[in-house]
């Protein structure tokens, strides 16, 4: 324990030139530029919380940093607005590789969740979705093509669509966790794995923010997004696009299923504490030990979730 405390002190001294809020502010600034926001645009916490897979408390702290830097302005009872249109990207770590480029949007997830709830049949036609969701044909077709690309659905011979069986299979859900054990533990042993200390600071901030939640409850979205952020960041350090893309695909399926498990849940203290232990091991470059620890961690979490998913998917 004393050794870990000494390491944390040394590590924080090395990264003290930028706080976690400042690092997150840099990333938000990059996203503002990427989105092409004009001056006076309303900058919303929820948008960046969903975009960056970070809960709203650290987003709020980063907004305060951007306000101090003269980038945002806060209006009473309205929130934050972009003060001036940005014209350059600040120096910060590359985080774009974690963005979801699958094309799956909120409509895709709504369709999938309604199917799992029994509100849509296994086979269906385009017009049913247009009528159900009051969307135009172009939006529905775009959602269907994205879902087909991710193999959630397939075109029927002749006419219409069908959901693929693995979407609602408890067996497939369990297999997805075993697949994660394989690829995530292997990522830590890749010869191209490179420890990114800035990203580790961000992950520590996210996990500690959950542990310090005074309400002792978190939403399904917050917990899921924090977990995705954690695991995709670590696999991203392997600099192997095939491993990262495979994990992203599994996580999109998990998002579809696990958002139906909880509306809110108790703080998963053990899960967050194990995440912090893993971060210490990675930061100390103990990658063999990290790989074994991560394998055990995912295996334990899988056992906790399998029973819940089985109850949900067998309804």
C-alpha cells in the first residue's frame, strides 16, 4: 500500500502541469471545433457527456475551465454558450480513436430496445418503423443500414427485415464477455502497447467521481459509458485497430442490452476499485500482471451480469 501511495504521489507530480479538468476541457474544445459550432451556440452538458462517455460532473468542471479561458460564457439559468468561434486546436492527447464511427444513432438503439421489450416482431418492414417512430423514410433507412452493417438485422429474401438471433440470445451475451476476456487481456501484451499517462489521469478521474457520488446511485447510462471509456481507452493504448474495432462492436451490443437492465444502480464499488488497481499496474508498466488482472476482472463481472441478462432476454 505504501508503495502504491508513493507511486501515486510521483505520478501526480509528473502530470501536475495539467489537471484532469483541464485535459477534459482540451478534449471538449477539440469537439467544439470538430462540430463546427458558431459563436453563441448553446454548449450542453448532456451532449458532451454522451459524446465523451464521461458523467456530467467532470464535464461541468471542464466547462468552468473553458469559461476561465474565455472560450465559454455562462448565462444565468441558461447554461454555457460559446463566446467566440474557435480557430485552432489546443495541444492535447489524441482521443478521436475512441469515437463511435459505426453510424448507430439513437433511433437504432430505440428500435433494438423496443425489439428486446417485445414491441417489435422479429420480422418487420420499413413502413412499420416509419409509422411507429414518426420518422421520415430517409432516417429510417439510414438506421436500418447502420444496424445491418453491425449485423443486428438482415434483409429478408424478397421484402422486409429480420433481427438476427444473437441480439436476444443469453448464450451470445455470455460469449461476448468471453470474447472480451480474450481481446482485452491480449491488448495489454501487444508489442505496440504504449502507456498513455494523460489518459490514465482521465480514467482515474472518472472512476473516483463515481466512487465519490454522495447519492450512492448512478444511472445505467453513466455507469455503462464510464465502463466503455475505461476499457476502450486501455485497448486503444495497444495501437491495434483490429482489437479496438472488435471491442467497439461488442460494446455496441452491450449498450443495447444493458440499458434495459437498470434505470439506476448502486455504486459498483468493487468494480471501480478494481479499475483503479488495474490503472496503477498499467502506469507502472506491469503489463503481464495487468493482463492477468484484467482477465480475472472481466470474468468476475461477467458472472454478475449473466443472470440478469438471462432473465431479461428470456422474457
